């Protein structure tokens, strides 16, 4: 109930001030896709939507985003002709189009279209009844759309429908031929209420009165209905809206009307000075959640803004700028000085100007005061001193003032004591002048107060006279003591004068407010302490107080207000309707109707402070766009899908756009943003409404934006978007762990192979020791034994020569064995080529006087492949065992040794033409067993073929590196 009361009050004020620049027209020149606006709706986020003849439009206070039908895109809106917009209880937007209903998806910003399978539905109106049924009117048929089942249902109605309305229990329909029918939402059958309603008549159920509005006709019971008033000039109602329990707005083909229900008073609402046939054709009326009105016409949409500042402008000469220097007023008139040209008397009631004539031309007047009860009613401070002017006789008098040491006649200011005297400023002094008709003269003069400067303003507080100068400080004259002294301020413990020029002063309670070249200063009348306000960067030329505890100041950059209670300062410029970009010194006045007037370089700005309302609505703030910028392209990322945006490391340059949804002077909205994780402090937006970050390092960020409306009311919660830039894979923790583990693995592997190698070396040492012990030891033992026998024979004198041959043979075998061992442990003899050479040498040594044929097809690359120590040893011993067997048992003459490589396998074939043997007969010989063991150690394939009298073939196949 409280909210409705506020809206009623707001609407009342809107209607009262709508002629005072509170109405704005939006059309195709502002970006609207089409001027014919059928319907208006605000979504839950605060965006405004306009259904037009050519597309659906979304408005954020700055620009329009347009949605059009695209025959190549099934997710585009069903038709460009949009008739109606419905917001359901979940906040979803349903659009009535020429080809059915479209549902907007705010995440993807696409549409789901529901078309009738049999024919296109040109839907005019939508009405949500309950939670799952949308009733529709197609200008011919009535039905409803089931939201859950996504189905159309049509109701039988004998008449072609024209207008539809509902109270959530009944649905009323007016037909094209004049009948009025209704249906309960439960039985879905229409009953006739009236037959002579009139052709194509609008009906409407009021949300405040809870009654049905019907056109004038003979009804059986009019108590249940309210009658739509007949409009002048046979204007036809197109749209109805109750804005409170006593007010009905009627949009017609001849403009907007307001109807008071209790008094039956009908008035036309003036929407614009530029009336056209098109912008008077009203098609839609919408009251938003803060009470502002939006009026859709076929010439655009009007925004009647409650918070729009109602500043107005008055120009004396319409074809030239007026420099206004000096203003005064009485009950019915303004007295305006057009600097260097003329003084005008302006009738506040008749709105007319009267130019006052002077005998002296080219008179530069700096201040004006209207004096009561004196024929010389206008007192003028001019470059010729004090001039008193009689408006009736058109005569003027020049009042002489004492100059002192100064030779200038200039007078810049007048201060009326409202009794018998006026304080008048001369160039360097002040003068108390009698206002009596026959005795206008200076009764007291204080001159030479300042040298090389001028007195700009006088303010009297009882017997204390405050004197403001141009750059020489503030002085105080005490009439009781007849003393003049400067007033000092204390800055950082240093006493100094007020340095900036003081243009104006005003007394509020016990404080004097000074308008200076460096903002607003404050002087305590009792203590004479000087302070400075939070306004420091503006030149303040004039100050006037309103009835709401605010100071209004004309500055070098527009009009400013200052709340004396909250210390809040607000600035008003051209966007608010203030056409003056710069105001002039002490050029202000307050008329009896409480209007404030300020003179500037472009005429007069005037307004009623009671109509300058602060916009207290906290603006909803949204991040509207996220763009990813890469060296090759720029693309938009749909940040609405997820609460967190995750981007790869090579998409780390981003641009973000945001908006505060305030429709009153949106250009004066303020923004601050911060990328937490990058920005140390909040960054003030310069009016661009976007921010860009380049080459963001990997990490987690949070982009925050807060905003204030045109009157500085902040949404401190704002909007926030989490962003994560992923590191490249080589900078990820898992990759670093993997690299660490790999390094550990390499170190471990190297260590493992090192240990394995050392173990192999140790094993080799053991084998060498074993071989030395077995073969070398046995060889040496044989030589020693033979030597002992030979020694005994020598002592007996029976030396046998074959024992010397045996010693020689054993020594040679021992040397060969040592040579084999040295070759096996030589690290420089580990290639296949070295093994082939050793095999040839070994075979020739063991098989003397035999025909030996060697063959290999190994290329040079294969020959350079390395054999492990184990492979080298076991291969060598395998070959040695085979050759030894041939030498001892085969009695062969021809031996073939063949090496081949096939599929990374080394094939070794050794064939002889010796006696052979039957391999099927088991034998206890260790040679064959040893060959099999060697093959197993080498993980190779061993093959033995032999027949008696046909020789033997030994094969070995092993993997090579």
C-alpha cells in the first residue's frame, strides 16, 4: 500500500511538471528500430523493452539493442512485427508477434518460437491468467497458450474479437461488431453481456478500482462498470491505464488524456511542444516500477520522468546570447541587466519584457536592487558609481561617493538593509547611503580599505559589515567601534588571508558562505573562524538559498546545489536542461513564488527548487558484454551461462562493458570498477562504460563494477564476474609435478643403470676371475705338471720331446684365453662389427687348415650398433663353443659362417660338412646344453640340425638394439 501511495504522488507531480522539460521523446533518431511502439515492458533486471512494427528493442538508458527475425536463424524472433510483451511470474518475457508467440531466453539472448501448425497467428494482446495459461487475442479469435504443454487452444466465440481484458477470474472480449462477451476461466465458454457496445471499442479492467471500464452504452446494471468518458473531437481510445484509484489515463488517436473519476474531469496531457499527427497516436501506456510513465505512439515513445530536473530558460533576444549581470525582483516583476546594453522589466504574470531607457548610453551595470517606498525604485551599481532610477519618470540620479585615494568610480555591489539605508560598494570602499527620497546621500564612508583591488560584495550582520574583495581577502567593519580589520584563516598553523577572489556571500543562521575562485568557504560569524567546504574546484559567482536547506550556486561550469545538512553537492548542466554554461557574479534573485533565477552568459535560468527532486532510486548494475581479444580476432564470450569464466592462457586480453539502469539523465551516471587481482584500488570510469585489460597473467580474478545514478546515489553492491586465466600446460602444477617426477625417474633410472652397470662389472669381474681360475688356472696347472714330469725325466736322463710341445701348446692356449678375456672386457670393442671381426679371428685360429667361408649382409649403420656386455660375452662364448665342437668332433673340411639381419633380429648360421650325429639320441655332452643355456640367456631362438655323414647346422636368432 505504501508503494502505491508513492506512485500516486509521483504521478500527480509528473502531470503537474510535464510541461517543464520532464518529457523526452525517443524515436528512430535515438536508435529505436521503428517509431510505431505497440507495447512497453520492464524486465526484472531493469531493462526496458519496446514492441514495435519492425523489431523488438531493449533499452538501457543509453542505446537500443534490436532483435529482428532472420529466416536463416530458427532462434531469432518469430516476426519483426511485435504487438505485445508479457512478463510471467518467473520473469520470462513472452512476445506477441504477427506469427505467433516467442519466448525470450535471457542467457543465450535467443528466442523459442511457438507457431500454430495450421495458420499464422497475428496476436495483438497477451494476458497471463493463473501461472500456466497465456490468453491471447488475434483480432478475430480468442484462445490460450498452455505454458507447460506448449500448445495453443482456441475458444469458440461467434464474434470476431477486438479487445480483451481480465480480472484473473473472468475474461471479457469486445467484438468488431459491437458485442461484449465474457467467459469464466474454468468453463471456457463465452456468454453475451451486451450487443450494442459499439464497433471496435476498447475495454479495460482497472487494477485500482477493480472494475470493468466500458464505452458509453445502455447497460442493465452500470454499478458493476465504469464508463469511459467521451473524448473531444470524437477521439478514439486505444489504450487505458489506471495510475491510481481516482485517475485513468486514456491513450487515443488524438493524444493522451487524464480522467479524474471522482470529479469526472477530463484534461489533455501535453506531451511535447512539437505536436505532430504521429506522436499524438497513442498505442501503449506503461507505468514502471518507480512510477515513471512511458507512452508509446506511432511517432516514438515518450518518457515522462518524475526525477527529471525542471530547469527552464528565458532569453531576452532569441537570436543572440544575453549576458545577464545583475538581477532583482519585486512581487510582480524581474529587473534584468543585459550587460552593457539595457535594463529590462519583466512581468512574471504576463511574461513580457519592457526595456527601460537611460539618458546615458553604454552604461556598464554590475548590480541592481529594487527599493521600496521610493520613487527612485531602482538602484544601480555601475562603472559610473551609484545611479538611482525612477521607472515612472524615466529619470536617473548619480549619487556621489567619496573616492579616497582611488580615482575609479566603479561600484560593484549593493546591500539593502531593508530600512532607511543601503550599503554601497565603491572601488576600494563602502558607503552607507540614506534611501530617503529627498536625501539620498552617503552618511558614512570607509574608503581605501584595499589598494590595487576592488570591493566585490558587502554583507551586513547587524553592526558587523563583512567586505569581500578581489584577491585581497575578507574584511570586517564594526559600526560600533568604527574599526576595520582583516579576517584570517589558519592553514597548517599559519595565519593568512583568504587569497581567492570572493564574488558573493550569503548568511545562513550564524555562518557566512563565501563563493570564491576556489570553491566554497565558510566563516563563523561569532568566532570568525574560516573553513573550506568539500567544493574546491569550481568558481562560484553567485549563491542563493532555497526553502529546503540547500544552497544554489551559479558557477563557471553550470549550476550547483549544496545540501547544508548532508554536505552533498550536485551539478546541473545542459543534460539537465541548464542551458547556461557559465553564470555571472551576484546575478541571482528569489521571487515570491519561491522560484530561483540565475543570470549567465546565455540569458536566465530559472526553476522551482521544490521540483528539483533527488533521484533516490538505486540503479541496477549489470555487466553486459565480455569480449576476448586475440591477435587474430575479437569475439564475444557469453558470460551469462556460467558464474565463472574460464579462459585459456592465450585468450588473456579482455574487454568488459557494463551499464547502470537509470533512465534519468543516464549520461550523468558514474561508474567505478576494479579487477581484483590486478587493480589495487577502484578505477573511476571516464564515461566510456567499458574497461580493457591486456595480457593478464594466469590466475583468478574478480571483476567488480559499482555505479551511481545522476544524483550520486550509489549501488555499492554492483555487479561481479569471476574470471580465471588458465596457465599454459607447462606452467600448471600437474605438469610441474610430472616434470619433477620425470627428473626423479631419470635420476633413478640413471642411478639404477649405473648400479646395474656396476653390478654387471662386478659380475664380469667374478666371471673373469672364474675364467682365469678355470681356464688360466688349469692351463698353468697343466704347464706346471708337464714341467714337473719333464724335470724328473731330465734328472733320469730320459727326456721325451713331446712334453715340450705340450707345454708350448698349453701356453699358446693360455695366451688365446687371456686375449679373449681382454677382448670381452674392452669397452671399445662393443659393436656388431667388432664382434664379426672377432668371430672371424676366433674361427681361423681354432680351425686351422680348414676351408672357412664368411658371409654377412649387415649395412654400416647396423654394424655400428652396440652390444651389451652380457650380449657380447654370451654371443662370443656361443660361437666359441660351436667352433670348438667342430674342431674336436666334426672332422669337417668346409665351414660356412653367415650373419644376417631381418626385422631387427640378428640371424647366425654356422654350417659344417663333418661327420654329423643323430640328434634324436640323447647324449650327456655338455656342449649342446651349454649352447641352449647361452641362447636362453640371450632370449634368442636356438636351432640344431644334424645327420650322420651329412654335417651339422647351428642357428641362433636374437634381438639387436
